[in-house]
C-alpha cells in the first residue's frame, strides 16, 4: 500500500507500535558557570560549520568537563531552496527550518533517547546534558568564528575507560550470515568471531534507535568510535538523524518517503559493508601488530 493511501505514521511504522511525537521543548544545560574551549579533535578541519569542543563547567569549586557540539544559525537560503523542492501549503519556511536545522535534529534524537530508551541501553549513546542557545562571545574562543548554539554531551575519550562493553546476546541470523561471508577471507577463527561481534554490537545500537522511532542517517564507521581510537565506544553524531514526527515525513530529509523497515535494512547493510571492508584490510591484525610491535604474520 502506498503512503498516499495511509497516514504517515501507519506507512512509516508499517504495523509496529507508533512512537509519540517530538516535544518542542529541549532540556537546557543546567549550569550557569561554563566556558567553551578548544576542539576535541585536531583531525576535523577547522572550516566545518559544526565544531566539537570541550566545555568546562564549575559548580561548588568543582570543575566538570563536557563536550559541546556547537552549531551556527540555520541559513534561511537553504530552507528556501528546500521549500521550492517540497512545496507545501501546510508548512511555512519557519516550519521547514525547524525540521532541517542540524542542532534541532541532534537535540530531538537525544531528547527521545533520554525519555524512551531503556535504561540498560542508554550506554550505547553519549549521555545528554541539554542545549545551549545564544552562546555569548565571551564564552567562546576568540580564535573561532562564533557558533552560538550547542548540544552538551558527556566527554568520551579514546581510552579503554570509554569502551562500552555490551551484554552477551545470541547472535542474530543476519550476524551469522555475515560470519559465513567473512569465511571467504583469509582470516583466523578468532578474527571472524571478532568482526561478527563488532557487527552484532553495532546492530544493537542502531536497533535501539529504530525501536524508539529514530534513524541515524549517517552510520559511518567513525561514528561508532572516537577519533584516533580503534575500539567502539558509543554511537554518536545525530545531526543527520530523522526523529519520527507525524507532521514531517522522512522524505523531507532524503527526498523519498520510506518506511522504517526499509531504512533499517539499508543502514544495516551499510554497517555490514563497512565492517567487511575492515576485515578485508585485516585492521585487527595491524592494530595488534602496532600495539605489541610484532609481525602480522605471527598473529
């Protein structure tokens, strides 16, 4: 049945339980004494509109470190171009800006995770502390162009303390099929099981999102691990996410209405292909060889 014969919620969830619509209210970062610092990673080009920076806050003479993902104001001309592609008498330019603004996409996803994600699975994502708006120049480094809005998250660092160990579960059929695919490569049994486990862990992260009506939209390998790290920590970067709304369909972001089941299959395939590419490169061998300074042929 086409989307034109169904409501958008019925089409998107295709019989699965519907998720509540988005809230227009976002949690505000609760501390008043804070300052934005330098970039978290030097590997990310400085000219990008979105910066990920350290945020230092002090309460009762105790300093806390967070991460601020800072954004510029959403450019109106981008919304105008999109409005010409998706003409609608029901929605205004302001409506479209609200839906496409990357800060709001990020905040909506984290708000939904904080409200609807099971407690045991919140470790799959960075802890969310709220949104900052109208950041003053005095709170932002002078050497950077001011980005006046930010989503504040926990500070995840590329060290073992940040790795999120997931509870053991029976491998899904799709993971077992992936293991069969891996056996066409010259890998040891340990390597096959490791890449299977990596795939399984990532599937559980994205499946947790699907279960609460979120599609990540950018499931690149580097969004499961911190810059410079080898092991996964959390799934992050929701600036391309679609958080289900009964008023706005997935087509606003990607041009074609698609049900959640289709998006799930597409993102899972992307993850599988990314891990298979890592297995082809035998990056696990290279990692251990570099870490322990032994020849890869010994591993």
